[in-house]
C-alpha cells in the first residue's frame, strides 16, 4: 500500500508523514510538486512499470500546476483513475472545494491538520480503493472468461470452402464478442454438402451459450441424419429440452438448413422461420427459400416440409440473418425489395460478402448480429 504526499511546503510534508508512520502507514512517499507526482505515477509513460499507488494526499495551492489541475490529469488517465485523492488545503473557498471534488477528489481535509480526522478519512479512502480493486479484479476475470468463450464459439464456425464444384463463403459481424448467429457446413461426400445458418433468440451471453449447446447437437444430427426435415426435427427436440416448463425462459432459433448435391444439381432445404434466403438459378431466375416450418424450439412437435430446387448449370444461394435486414433500413418491405435487386446478379467470391448489401458505414455499431453466407455451385467442366 503506497500513499503519496504532495505539497510544496516541506514542513507540511514532514508533519503528515510523521502522523501516518506513527499510525502504521510505512510506505509513504513525499513529493514537492505536481510534476514530481506525474513522474512518480508515470502519467505519460507508454509502458509504465511499478509504482502502484492507492492514495494521494494532494495540496490544492501549489505553484505552476495546482492540485485541482493535477487531480484532473490523474483522473483522465484510465490506468490511474481509481487512485483515491484527498485534498489537503487551507482554503475556505467553498466553490474551490466543490470544484476539487467534482473533478475526482474523494474527500478533503483542512489545515492545520487534525490527526484523528486525517486518519479517519484515510481509512475510508483506502477501504473504497480496496473495493474498487476487488471489482476490477472481478471484471478482469469475467473479461478473461468472456474472451475464452468467444474464442471457443468462433472455433465452432466453419472455414470457407473453395473447391472445383462449390464455393462457400461468409461475412460474420457479431454485435458483441459473444453472438447468437451461427453457421456450419459439412461435406457429406464428394458431391453433397449440408449447410445451415441459424439465428438464436437475442444476442450476448445467453444466446451464445444456447448457440454452443445446439452447435454440438447439430454436428451429430447433420452427420447421422443428413436430411433437412430430420435434422430440423432433431434440433427442435433438443431445444424443447431447454424449456424446463418455466414461463419466460423460451429458447428458440430460426434457421435455413439445406443439402446441395452438385452431381444431381439439386438443393433440398427447410426454412424454419428464418428470413427468406434467395437462390439465383442458372443466372436467370431468383427463387426465394422461404418455406419449411416454424422456428425451432416453440413447440414439442413441429411439422417440417422439405422443399426442392433444381438447376442446370449453376446456382448461387445467399443466406442472411435478420440483423442484415434491420441494418438496411427501418422498412422490411423496402429492404426485401432492395435485397432481391442486389441478389439478382452473381457475386464475386473474393469480395467481402456483406459489402454487396451494405456500405461500410452501415456495417458498424449495429445492435444485432449480422451474417451473410454465399454458396456458389456449378457443373464441372
């Protein structure tokens, strides 16, 4: 525990330091100016080391830089802002004292120093500093765990595919570290691929936890069951297990799950309450992917109807989550019209996919997660 005493009067420093050391505060450092204070706490150092400080007893009336200005600079530094500052002053100007407290001082004591009052105010300030340090440690621990969870969640996402007969790419812009959007694809064999894009209710920690749970289930369901209607029903079965019969704890997600066969040139899909995806068939016809079932997790049993698309030469499928629609504008009808125009041409696989739908300024600071998946399949030459 380090206490700094800052006063341009050596006598005042001597008196206060003696009081503190007699009370058991051995680690006291006396400084005679604000500049000495700035040097000690390494105010402007890009990579500061050591010199941890808990409390500053700071004189208000000092030459060059007074105590109020010194306090302001300390509090503006993110690394130093939790240091407790008690002003020591002979001033009786209430406005000046109010200014000193407004810019970050925790308390003040007037000269001549009363030993009992000084020690009592120091104890209060140090207790507050200890509480702030505890909260900072807890926040750092939580942040570490969130960062770890984010890393785990991102590791569950599929890597892009670029093969002779198919390309699968994605743009993924979560609104926070942990997200409720998830995508996954699995190569069934040389010419069949299973692909899903889902959007969990909400976003943040709760949505991400449910997302990671369903991700583990999804992988087995896709590998074992493959067929769209079977996979969606299996995911619904697991989602209903989370409900526990408690009101207000409804977990659900929307999704588009499809199986594309590049040899038979077919797409089988189920849209489970998700915003319509679009398939550009043979660069001529735009077909919405908008049928199949309700969202997953609403009911114990759901009716699922698989849909079918045939193509001759090539197909481009664009899937997206509702955060993209919301970012495009407040009117969903107008956003849908704009989407259909943008999706009626073939996209460049090498481009950042979401750039085809939103300018850069509309991609930033959005309240909801955004994800765009593109599948391009074509006949082998």
